[in-house]
C-alpha cells in the first residue's frame, strides 16, 4: 500500500481538527493506504491540552510556525518541510474545519489508485454559503478565467503525488496561492466532484473581503498573463470608444486606463509581498 500524508493547517481551532481526524479515522481507510498526519500550527494562542492519538494513523506530527503567517503560507511551510522527507508517496492538503469533507479523502485516495501519476483536485460542485456569496464566487471564477485563461474550480483540497510535489516545492508561488500554483504549473491533473461542507464549530471564516483577496492572490500567480490580457482588452475598448465616442474619448478612456494600471500594480505588489 502507498503512504498518504495529510497536511492540515490550523490556527487555534483544535476542536475542529480533532473532529476532522476522528471522522477520517471512522472511514476505516487504513486498508487502502497508510495514513500519516502533518498539522501545521500557525502560532496558535490556544494550547492543545491533549495528545492526539488514533490507531488508524501511522504517524501524527505537529510543526509550529515561528509567527502567525496565515492559512496559505502555512500550507507552503508544510510543503517545504515535507519535501525533504521520503516517508510518503502522496500528499493530501485539506482544511481542518470541516468545510473540506473527510469522506472525500477516501475518494481522493481511490482516484489516485486508479491514476497514480495525476494530481487530483476536489472541484466544487456545491457550496453551503449565502446566495450573495455564491454569486460573488461564480463571478470570481468567471473573471479568473477571462484574465488568466484558466478555469480554476478547486481550492487547496487535493491529492498530489510526490513527483508533482517536488516540482512545486521550490516555487515561490506556493506562498502566494497554492491553488493558483497547481493550476499553472501542474499539467497532469484530474478531479473528483466536491461538496463544500459545513464548519464543525462556528460560522465560516470566508468573507466577501477574503474572497476578493483570494481572487487577487490567484491572479497574481498569473500576473504577466493578466497584464497582457488587460492590455488587449484596453486596446479593443480604446478602439471602440474612438470609433463611436470620439468627442468624449478621454472621459471614457482615462478611468479605464487608471483602473487597469491599478489592477496590474496590485497583482505585482501582492506577488512581491507574499512570495518574499
């Protein structure tokens, strides 16, 4: 059997992580694979007062960030840490709050058995947020497709074979956007359908502002492609305005030009800030 390492970032929400691990344990998938757990503690202020033990997991390891760096960078730290190890064949990345459903871990493993050399993403087919948030998320996907040329229907929840992990471990883009890095640099991908679960404890932490930041971080991985596409859209827009509204050319063109420059500057700034 192959060995799967499950990477789970956590900040203070130990109760949810324990619920997640218990739910994975009850799946009884240790007859399919050897399961090891890596928890990346993002410098939690709450102390875990008990030892985590489940007999279905071959190993449970906790590493702690020197300071609080956020969810995405915690995943990148975990990947850098694991890349030096040779005690696993596949990496599964997932959130620890229940929104990545534990039952889909089994689906990822089964899919990887069928397609052992492919990275397998969990593509969202159903979400549990409000109608407004679902609309904003769909808009995010459309804009990402238009500006990057990539249809990114997945988040961080996925299964990566060791050879693909080796390809991205030294890539600074994983500190910017893990899912964006996978979309751009890993070509051999397939997917399973995924339903976004409900948090074990408390409301979802994904707000409208966090969605905007998430969208910008993904696009910053494709910052050069976005700059080219925005420039092309701007040239088409300028041509149409010149043809139809020649007398009001500057009134229509200048705001759009400023908007384009701000977007491109923001993407390059975000990438520089988060990759260093």
